[in-house]
């Protein structure tokens, strides 16, 4: 491991340790809720970052995997009376399989054609769940009340257990991203982002690398989806499969900074409290004032900080540095050289 | 329906092709145009068939202003930032509409063409739908001619191909971009006015058009706005026939499946290169 990687790992460990203390500082249920949502969305962002941040394949369809995860956990208890953890595992495998199946046709497309295709896949899965009677279609599933405990994945007396589960999930997602991004595989993905032809020329199989990245990303997303279902205890297709979920994942990662392990955390830590607190403050009016403000703020951030928040942080840290990260620069030069010689 | 989809997609595709910006607020522009047609009729008794130039002008200005105020700042930013901005804008516009006019469905039940039907043997076609189809085709053709024949249109093409080369030739890419956004808006301005005659007006009414327009633009192929019209007609037919034979709950599934299947054969869209 290089020096940067060690530094990043230590910083991550410190961040997670700090997170473990954070929920203990307050007894406010709203604050706990916001912390849980930040962590769940940050984990989704990390998962999405693998396929889009590293491999450069913009996915607008991650709600599909999120929803499969949510339904897996809910159905496990609702239909079969087994612990949601089994549902979580089954759903993660199912998401991975779905990702593998759709990846084959979808990864033949490039750029925007790929992005639109992922959106189409997401919408198809959404529509199928709305029409599918066995999973209660559009009515959704209300997860039956069970005794509290880790086995049933239900806690009513306090939100703290959920907060710690969310922290564990975030640690999982962040470390998966950290190890992937620092591994040989991560550099292969970056090479593909730079230029698929050049990556092939140096002996990388883009098809296999992209497929692996997608499967990994889908399984992680699905696990977070399962936890979300157990947290809210009621799901329907419109909640978990809609484009809005896919877009929220995209938004917070882009807002925080694409391709960095810190991006999703930063983005979620800004976006989620904004959306939750504007909802708490203005949501009662029932006329969408919270979303007007939320939308306006997104526009403002995009206009005045186009590099994402991480760009701002980097600029503050190194006032004179006007370059991207070293590793990224290397890959780009290499691919440019390969393209010229080809 | 297909023709209207086509026109909405032409507008989206024009912006996407020339500026490489995905306008997520496109459906909301459509929704605003439908509202303005609604209010024109409700307040001033101007039938949408006559008021469409007003809606078109309004949405043209909205598009122009959107470019000048927002898009201008993000058009050179890395890939997904422009998307962030337009998504924020769409959220804002949709909820502003809800704030101002509530989420209730609004209908225009007694416009000139309302409930008039054309009987052609076993086929029953509503006149409002027919007018919408005809208007959409006319507007699309007008846009194609504008882009192909006029000075501004050629400047758009040049800027789309290579912005810096176009600038070296003395083309003011700023005003080209602003104009492109305006024309893209004008397309949904017309579409909105025509849709308001037979489609309920509500804050979310543009949303499904947005999603479909993405798929249609991609199906037609980027960089070829002429592809969007036939692609829109194909998707409209697929939706209607699929909905009829397999049940309405599957109609969008069919549409998206067709996109995925066609892309296997033509990975750059039907008419793209």
C-alpha cells in the first residue's frame, strides 16, 4: 500500500470512530433520523461511485438494485417469516445476478447511450414491481411488527441500533470503495474511464472489469436497500424504485465530488440534512416549499462550485494546486498517448 | 401521441446535441407551457389552438433565461454538473407550480376541438389528438429547416461539431447556446399548448415526457435531431399498441424494452453516427 492509501485508510477509520460517538451526543429523534439517512445515502453513493466515479459509466438506474434489496428484506419476513438478514443476502445475490444479466447488453453502449439504457432498466424493474401481484404491486408491503432485536431487524424504543447498523453499512461501503480504488482493479477501471481502446491495448478486459464493478456496486446498493426497508418498515415501488432515488444518489455524489471516497460522505452530509430539515420546517405546508428551496440550493451549488464540494476543499487545502489527483492525471496522459499512436 | 413525443424529444435532442447538456427540466418546461395554455383559456378565453404562439414565446424566453442565468455557468464544468443544475431547476419549477396552482388536475373541457371525433371506419380518432400530431410534425419540420437552412441554424451545427473552431470562424457561441436553449424550449412550448387540449394539467404532468424524451433522443441517435421525430412515433405506437395488447401496466415496460433491444442492433441509435 502506498503512503496515500495508508493515509486515506487511517482517515476513514478516524471518521468512522467519530461517527460511532456522534449518535450518543444527542437524544433528539429527528437528529438520529437525519444521521441514519446521511449514512445510508453516503453508502449508496460509495456503491455508485465504483461504477461511475472509477469506471466512468454513468448509471441512472441504481434504484433498481436499491428496490430489490428493500423488497428482499421485506418479503423475507412478510411472506416467509424468516429473518430479514436472509432476505438481505438473497436480495444482494439477486441484485448481482440482475446486474450481470443487464450488464451484458447494456455495457455494449457507450456514454449517453449507456446512461439512458441504465435509466430504461431502472424504469422496467420499477414498472414490473408495480404490476407484480406476488409482491403486492402498487399497494406496497407493510412489514409486520415483530419482537425487537437484531434477529428481526426491528427496533422501536430507540433509533440508536439503526444508527449503528447504518454506521456499519457505511464502513462496509466506504472500505469496499477504498480497497477497490487503491487496487490494481481500481486502476484498470480508471484506465477504462480514460479510454476503453487504450485500456484494451494494455491488456485490460473492459467487459470483464466493468461487469465486476457493476455486480459489486449492485450488491452493495441492494444491502443498503434492505436496511432502509427495515428502518422505514413500509415500502412500495414508488418509494424505492423511482428515478428520484437514482437521481439522489447521483446528485449527492456529484455534489460531494465524483470518484473520491470522501465525495459521497460530504455530499450526503450536505444534501440530506438540507432536504430533511427543509421538509421538517416547510413540509407541513403541503405545497412543496421545502422542495423549491432544496432545488434552488442545488442550482446555486452547481453554478458556483462546479467541481463539487471536494473541489472547494482541495482548493482550500492547496491554494496553488490547479491539477487533478496524480493518479488520474497519469491515466489520462497514458490513454491520450495510446490514442495518438493508435 | 408519438408525434408529440417526437417534438418534445426534438427540443431535448437539440440542446443535448449542440451543448452536450442534458436538460432535466425539459418536462417542467412542458408542464409550464401546459399551464400557460390553461390560463390563457381560463382567463382570456383564447383557445390553445390560437394561443400556442404565446406559449411558444414564453417558453423560448424561459429557455433563453435559463441558459443566461444557470447553464452558462455550468456548461464548461465536468460532465455531470450541468445535470445537477438542471435537476435542481426541475425540482424547483415543479414545486413552484404546485405552490402556485396546487397539485390538482386541471382540465380544459370545452375548447374548440374538445370531444370532437373523426370516424374512419373502425378507427376513432379525437380531433385534439389529430391536431396535436399535425402541429408537432409541422413544428418539428420547422425546427429542422431552421437548423438546416438559416444562418443561426448553421452556426448551431458548427458549434455542435467543434466549439472552438466555430469561435475562430467568428461565431458567438454564447448567443448560439442561448438561442439553442430557447429553441429547445419553444418545441415544448408548442407541444404543451397542443397537449393541454386533451391531457390533464398538473405539476407532475411533464415528468413522464422527460423520461420518455431521453429514451427517444437516444433511440434516434445523438447529433441527429431528425432522428427524434421517427423515434418518437415508434415509441408512441409501441406504447399504445403494447398497452392495448398486453395491458396498460406494461406499456412503459414495452417502450423501454424496445430501446434496449434496438440498441443491441444499432448501438448509436437508429439514425446516429
